């Protein structure tokens, strides 16, 4: 019984927070400031609690399993939701449904936790649904804006479609292997055409969620229409969670057919990097721009996944952590500007430096890190991804990825140039930065600088992945 | 030919035919009605497999509730044969080619699947689909997913209420 509480600690905390929020909602009226302070405190507790009393093991017949690596992944996600919550302070302060917003976000986080911990396709699917359906409602949280409703509609329809593909794949796998547990599937999966077909459907479902290129069409519209907080949540947290599962599913469950999925990933990553980059160059809206930039980033992550299992897992988790800091730094500034002025066009950012030097620097550092300019962490992240990909000896893929990194400098630095150098008679006026977003932005900048320089982090993740390769599947 | 075999082929033909009619009918209301026939035929298949609970739920939820919702929406949007958008020929051609290749792959993949050759569905036997067994599995082996889906419903409800509010 104590095992139950310790192993499911993180999920239980989230559930308790959801219920606290429900109780507050039912209780007497509270001001938004009080609510936001309370929620941010709870999220901080949730993040801090992830570091204590960790134990590895399984529960409920392998439906739920946890390892140090999984705990680390969950901690990364908890950190992300804390930063996003701090950043969206100025937007939520004037919103009428603060608690509902957090209930939705936390239930998606709960879904992601269960998804990451799942040892069974049924649990995995349920976690995935729990992590997408409430997000569609959250995407609609700019209740007056038509674009927001459009984004929610597109998100729910495309995710329903991808869930359909995923379920079809799962049912074919169940039909051919007769089991839903990951361990059982690994022993039964072969190069049988039907199983390969099922795997392709499963891959398509995954690809939808992380917006890999042939399945990316929903991304830009949804990112543009949703409130900035939800956009950053979609681009960092939900993508990160699916990537964590994707990596572990590929390397463990579908290990027997790794030569097949290697070729698929190779093609997908080349397409994703090139098309994400080409479309990012053309964007004028900064949220659409960040959407395509995130597509291109996923392409680089796929390059890392094509590598061998341990290096691949390490580099992907390390990169997601860096990507979280850098993308949230960029989105944090965009969110402040959007909440105060409603401006989301890249041209509006011209000469931003003259009025808001601090925000300009944060945005610039975030963009430098996304591009992968050496002193920032983004460089190390991409370096390790490419190194992992190079382990397979496919230098064609690495060359294409490296060339595209150079292309990506162009569009990231174009924005930096607009901020610092372009003349503009009416730059965005000086913005007051409230305390919480300021803390969040400093956290991001510190993260960008330190994650790259403190080599202990990479080594730590690397040591955990070594264990993760063997432990969770010894059980049966 | 035993009665189950006759029933099986009859239901299969009915399901396929009405599924095709869903696509072919110009009037959206007719499409929905044909879809209800599809659901009935599939429920018949479930009964043949001795999965009574699934059959009843399929009827109540899909043929009953969801299809009524569809009809409501179609009637509120005032769709009919005249407002049906005309797709251009290239689009139709592309759809036919991609759908056709998917069908081709599915058929060949299922024919070559080693697990499936020489196997037939277990008709009229097995008691996995009976309500008591399903309930036992749901509350013992699958209790975690069952409990988690309650959180899903809670958040879906919260989301729906927020979206539905006017202010």
C-alpha cells in the first residue's frame, strides 16, 4: 500500500491539486490575484515534490510503471507547466475562468504522466486522450475571439482523426499479437506485413501529435488562434510528453523491427526539417513563425531518435529540456506583448529594443538558443542530437540537418535584427513586467545558459537511460 | 449452411451496402439514416460473436444518441442535396487513387498475415463478451483505465461548460 502512494506520487499530487481547485471553485468568491498566487504555489509544490521519495517499480499488473528516468521526464514537464503558469499571469489576471483553465491544464498533465508511465497500450491511449481533449477546450479560452474557437475546432478534429489512426493501429496489433502489454508486444512483433502496417498507423498517430511533416497541417493554425499560454503549452509540454513516450516505445516495444522504422524516421526527419524551415522563412505572424520553427525542431529531434537507443534517448530528453527553456523564453515575451497590446506581427517588433531592452534580450537569447548559436544551450542540444544520429553512419542525413541548421539561422536572426536594428516610428510602448512573469523569464534565461554549460545534467540523464534500457522490462 | 453462416453473410452484405449508400446519397439526412443501418448490421455481428453487451451499447449510444445528434445538427444547418458542395474532378481522382491504394494494401496485408490464415471467427461461442465477465474484467484487471477515464469526463465537462458560457 505504501508502494502505491510512493510510486504514483506525482499523479496523486496532480489529482489532489485538481480537487483543491474544484473545492475552491465551489467555495466563496476569490479575487483572481489570490487564485493565481495559490495555483502557482501549488504548482511549485508539485514541481518540488518530484524530487523526493522516488522509487522504481510497477503497479496494477504493469499498467503503471516508473523508473528514475520517468520521474525525471515528469519533473521536466512539471517545471514547464510552472513556467507557463507564471508567464501567463498577465493574461489570466483579467480572465473570468482562471480555475477552469488550470483544471483543464492539470488534467492534461495527469494524462501525460499516465502516458509516460504506461506499460500497456490501453493505458497509453487513455493517457494520450486525456492529454489532448481538455487542451482543445483550453485553446478556446479567448472566448471572444473567433480565431480561438477555430483553433479549438481544428485541434479537436485533427486529434480525433489521429486518435482514429492510432486506435486502428492498436487494434491491428492486438489482433495479431493477442496482447496489449508492451512486454508482450515486444516478444510477438515481427516483420509480418500486417504488423508493419499497424506500426505505420501507430507512427502516423504519433506524428500527428508531434507535428511531423506530412501530418503538420493543423499546427500553424492552432498555434496562431490559441491564447499564447496554450500555444506554448502545446508546443513544449504536450510535444515533449509525446516525444518521451515515442522514444521509449520505439526503442523498447518496436525494437525487433528497428531496421524498418529507421528508414521511415529517416524520410520523415528530412521532410520535416526542410519543410518546417522553408515555411518558417515566409511567416509574418510571430506565433505562426514559432509554430513552423517548432516543426523544424522536431525534425532535428527525429534525427536524434534515428541513433542507437541509449544515446538517442539521452539526447532527446536533454534537447527537450533545452527546447523547453528556449521556446518558453520566446513565448514568454510574446505572451507579455500580446496580453498588453494584442500585437502578434513580426513587423510590430521592429525597434522593440528601444523601449523594452530587457524583454528584447530575453527574446533574443531564446531565439539564439532555438537556432543553436554556440554559447547557448541550444547548440549543445542540437550537437548531441546530430551526434546521436551520426552513430548510425548515415552522413547524408547529418549533412542535410547541418545545412538546415544554417538556413534556420537566417529566419531566427531576421527577428533579432528586427528587434535591435530596424527603424520604426511607433515601437511597442514600454511594458511593465509583473513579478511572476519576470521570475519565469529569468528562470528560462538561466536555464538556457546553465543547461548547456553544466555538463553534470547531460551525464545524469545519460546514466539514467543506461538503467532504463534494462529495468522496466525485466519484470516478465 | 447453418443459420449463423446465413446471418453472417446477410449482415455483412447489408453493412457494406449501406456503408456505400452513406457515401453515395446526395441528401445528408439519407446518409445519416443509412449510417444507422450500418450500426444495426454491426450490432448484429456483435451478437453473432456472443458479445451482447457491446451490441446493446452500440445500438443505444451510436445508433440512438449520436445519430440523433447528427440529425439535429444537419437539420439545424439546413443542409440538403442542393447545398452539397461540388468537388472538382482532380480532387475526386486523387481521393479515388489514395483510397484505392489503401484498400489494396489492406487486402494484401491481411491476406498475407501469417496469424490469420486458416482461422475463422469464433461464432456463437466464448463468453468473454457477456456482461458479468466484462464487468469483472473492468473492475479488476482494467480498473486503472476505468478510473482515469473519470478524470477525462470531469475535464471534458469543465471544458464544455466554459465554452458554453456566454460571458
